[in-house]
């Protein structure tokens, strides 16, 4: 089995770089080789205290911000390309993570860093109000990215009361409304130029803005998007169009985007529609939990990693896992535990967070690796191969913070 | 009545005590089926489940190089065995089979054709599950009456793994449910339930140890009911319960603290 895996890695490396330049890049550092070998031999890192893992993740994110040297956060560290350019979309949603960490540790330097991120986002905001797509400074605008940066700006406004953040968020939201289809979806300025159900995560920031401005138009637009999303739900709580493309099964990463958007938007709903949303999310979260918990060789062993993608029957044949999606799914489960009081969600979240933590190196000499989280496990998995992402690292930090507050709350209630 | 005991280990004190109790009640089992995996597979499973550190510790404990963590825990099974005049409660199942002239079948997999054929050819009425793994359709339908299992939780509310811990977590009464095994996870017809009283100073480990004794008592009671055709089978309503999974150690610690 190990020989087969080794042959597979060689094939993958050959595929991604048919010339020796790429091979050299991957192997040039012993730290890269160490990760490849430990994933090959399934040797996990030791799991430390949550605070250590959280601190390491936050330090990695700070490093990624410092390396970008503009206020934005580098998209990640790739074995092939090294540190990557700053990523407008993910810098946007990293802002709330920094604000929360600052509160947790009573450390204002994280607020200062978050303000720098927000200011950089304003600096590069397109004249239309939209946020630029992709990593680096590109000229095209993307719906999803715009929503994620609004999340950052609104949270900064709530924290600092600085009007420039609210103004930027309003301008961006007005652009979103101006390009929204009548039925609530977005079909232009989208990834691959197709509508996505994970745009429920764009409805959420619009609702946050509605709360700050009291402008009904944001709420109406968000509700239209949510209803359009709900119209794609199947009997088994599967949603069509959850993926980046229509011809591939969606990653747990975009499935979690969809579910998170629905959960957060449900806060602004009432009565029947709130119940419909939460019932669907609970059903979907339970399906994923069952898929995860039953993926093991013996009844009493810990589950194997959650597969990276799931199909419309909530099944998968994947032999790799999307660590980004795993951390996001943990957040969904933690939130569903709070809503439903079904502790199986909390239990599954604790286990999956342990697995993501076990993939995090706290002692690598390579600063692109130390504290960061890769897109895939093993590192050569199809999702963002050989890359440590700022967003997977952010979601691990978020999941640990939520896990700790949930556990604390539960312990207090039990005492 | 033809009874067979299934075990997943040659050393299974729970199965040993159960066999002697059945003998005392004139229900000597016809056969002991031991579906024990090879030592290499067991080591591999242990490494996968518990990691290298715990495995090494366990090996040290096995060879008495290191102290066992639960050495101070009360051994309810031993007390029960000695109280019931069962001095051989801790000997291997193969030795019991020789001593008591019970057939002994060593197989790699409980669902193998060999095991299924054996059950059918010997016209076995009941298989008592004292460990054996997950039973597949062919094995489940092989005995004339069925497979009996003692489940460490209240059915249909708590199905699956670590149900004792889950019951405690939710502040539910704890106990053992005797039920038939069907193709689902703990979804077969219920025969009996017995509550486990919780005393001051208990832990998950002591309650688990206590429940083994209750398992045996319920099993004997159930066999008697079936033998006398006095049993009442209660169909489970699946929607009244949930399937639970292995509990994370942080939640287990919380449960232990609350005891």
C-alpha cells in the first residue's frame, strides 16, 4: 500500500511539473520532504494544548501579513511558488478572526493588524465598490469575494466605529445589489461565471450590514438569495450548485460555506422560514457527521479523515481530505450543537479539530509551514496541492476559539 | 437448546463466567466460536486506534513491565465469579472448552462461510454475543432463534458506541438492554432491561465493570425465558433514539467529573 502511495506521489509530482524545475522546488527543502514523508507514512504531529495550536495558527497568519507588506495577508505558502501574493477575499474574512483573538488575549496589536487589513481592502476596492477577484491585484470583480470583505469591514466598524469601514461596506453592498438577478441569485461576476448556492455566505454579510444601517434593501436582497438557495435543496438536505463548478462534486469547503451562510442568515429570520433553514442545515450536518463517524475500520476506533468531496447522496470515493473544509465543518457542527443540543455534533467537532491540529506542525524550521494548515491531507491531495493556505489556517483558529467557548459554556452549565 | 458463544478473543473473562453460569443452569453451550484476529492485525489495529505511545504502554502493561492504570479498580466480575463458585473465571476459552468438553471453533472472521455453515449444520438455536464484531446478514439469519446481545445502554434511546457514557452525559438512567441482533446497529427486538445503580465515587470504569455482571445475569434470565417460551419481544421504534459514536476523551472526562 505504501509503495502504491509513493508511486502515486511521484506521478502527481510529474503531472504538476513535467520539468525538473518544479520537482526541484518541491524537494529543495528538507522541510517539504519531511511533510511529504510524514503524510506518506501517516505520522501525525503531536497534539498539544488548544492554546498552542491557536497561537501557532495566529502567528502564521501574522507572518503571512508581514510578508505581503501591504496590510493584506499572503494567500499562503506553496512548495512550488513559496509565499504567495496577498488575497483580498480571504484577508476580508480573516479580519473577524483577528478581532476575536484580540478580545480573547486582550492584545490590541491584533486589532491594529485587522485595521491594516481593512484599510488595504479600501485602498484596492474597485471604483464600482466591488472587491477584486483572485490573489494579488486583479482588475476583475467577484461577488463572493465582495461579500467576504464586507464581513471584515462590518466587524471592523463594530469594533472601531470608524466610518470609513462602514462606507466601504455600503459601497460594496450597493454594487452587489446592482448586479443581483431578479430571482435572488448572482449569475454575473461569479467564479467560473455560474451561479453558486454557496453565495448564501454573501447573504450573511448583507444581513450584518442591514443590522448596522437599518436599510431594508440589504435584508431584502439577502432574503432573496437565501430563498433562491433553499430552492436548490433536495429531500436529503443536499443543495445543488454547492460546488465551484457544476461538473465536479463539491468540496466540503464550499458545502460548509453554503451551510454557514444559512446558519448565520437564520439569525435574522423568524418563524417558519427560520425553522425550514435550520432543519435543512441540521439534516445536512447530520448526514456529514454520519459519513465521518462511520468512516472507520473498527466500531471503536477513531474515524478516518472526512473525504474532501461529497456527492448528492452525501457519499464519496475520495482518498484525500480537505483540511480547510474539515475545520469549517467543525464550526458547523459546533453551531448545530448549540442550536439542537445534540452533543454528537460537539463530539464529532472535537474529533475532527484534533485531526486538523495533528496536521499542523508547531516546530518546522520552515516558517511557511510552522503553524499553517495545508489545503489537503495528504499534502498531495487534489485541493490546493502542496499549499498551506491562509484560509485553512484562519478556519482552524476560528474552530478552536469556538470549540473552547462552547466547552467552557457547557462546563459552566454542568457545574 | 443449542447455544453457541461468540468471542473475539481467546482470553475473555466475561465469556468464561457466562459459560460457567450457563453450565450451572444446565444450558452448557455446544460450541465456543473464537473469531480472534492475528496478533499482527491486532497490533496494527491498536496502533491505528490508540497511537504508538499508548500501544507501547499497553504492551509494557501486558508483560507487567509497567503498572496498569486501573489496577485499583474493583473487579466486579471476579467477585461475582468467586461468589458463584467459578474459580476458572480467568482461564482461556480453549482451556475451558477442553475442560468442559465444549466444541471450540477458531476462525478469522465471524461472518466466514465456515462459521455460518457450522451454525446451520449444528442447528444452533441461539448465539450469545460475547464479542465477535459486526455480524453480517448470513450469520444473523443462521441460528434458528437468533443472536442475543447485552447492550450497555437503554434502547431504543441510545444505540451504538459508548452508550453508557452518553447516557451519563445526558443524565439518563443507565443500564443493560438484552436484545436480539438484526442487520441494524442495536435495532433488534428488546427482551429485557436492567438498570445499574450509581453509587457515590463511581467512575466510567467502575460502572462498565459493574455492567458486565448485569450483562451475565440478564443473559441467563433471557435464555431461561426463551427456553420456557415465556419471552416477550418488543419491536424498537428507531425514531425514538439516536445512534451514538465513540465519545471524545474531553467529554468522557466531563462525564467522569460529574459522577
